[in-house]
């Protein structure tokens, strides 16, 4: 009972983090109208571009990998993106002791790239709180971002498939560090969507 309550608290905190990120983005956009805020925003954008090293992702295909094809490790990273999600063919059957309902879930996470705001669609299939399949569909408009998102989509399965959704915190994958922010934001939204009542 206590473990279940802790999982619900973690899910609520994750939702609060997404709302906080949205508030920060809104506040940052409003602040850019002043000279001081404009200078700060330019410095932040420059720092993001430098740390990403020319970030983001080639064509808009999607890559699907199942647990039989891949397994690997994940790294922690902070997500400063917002996301929206809807269940995609989610099942109401849930594991007796699991936190999340089994099924497939889809979410779109957004993130800031040097070229502007970009988004990436993420679909995961959960069984007993474990990701058994992942599909990432690039949705970027900038050619560089499309290239990075495509490389991310082709390589992220080794970081995700076979792991508990609660363990996921993907950082740089195939040279793409900014796409990870959108991916992680989508995962947080999926966790909220899949949480049992």
C-alpha cells in the first residue's frame, strides 16, 4: 500500500514538473519583450546551441523496435519541455501489482532547438510497467532537427526497451541531446496517462 502511494506521489510530482516547465517557458517568452530579458534569452539560446553542439535531427519516418530486438542502459537528464498525450490503443487490463495500465500510449513532447521549438512523437507499449516496444516519429520542421530526430529514433530502443518506465531518463542518443528532452517530456505524460486510478 505504501509503495503504491509513493508511486502516485511520484506521478503527481512528475506532472507538477511538466506544469512548472510550461510556466517557465511562458514566463521566458513574456520576458523577452524587455531588453534585459532579451539579452538573457539570447545568452540561454547560445548556451543551449553550444552545449548541444548543433543539435537536432533527417526524414520523417518512424522506427519501431521490440524488446526481442534490443536492450541497453539509460542516463538521467533534466527535461525542460512540455508535452501532450493521448492513449493509443491502450488496454484497460492492468497488472495486479503494477502502477501503470498495460497498453500502448502516444505522446508528443516539445523542446527548444537552436532553430526554434520542435516536437517529437513517442509511442510506447507497456506490460507490467516495462516498455516492450517503442516508436519515435520525427516531427521537426528544420532539416537539421529532422536529421537528429531520425538518428535518435533509430537508436533510442537500446536505452528504453526492457526497462521499467519509471527508470527512463534518456540523455544524449546518437549525437542528439535536445531530442531527449522532448522524448523525456513525452514519457512523463505517458506515465501520467497510464497511471492506475
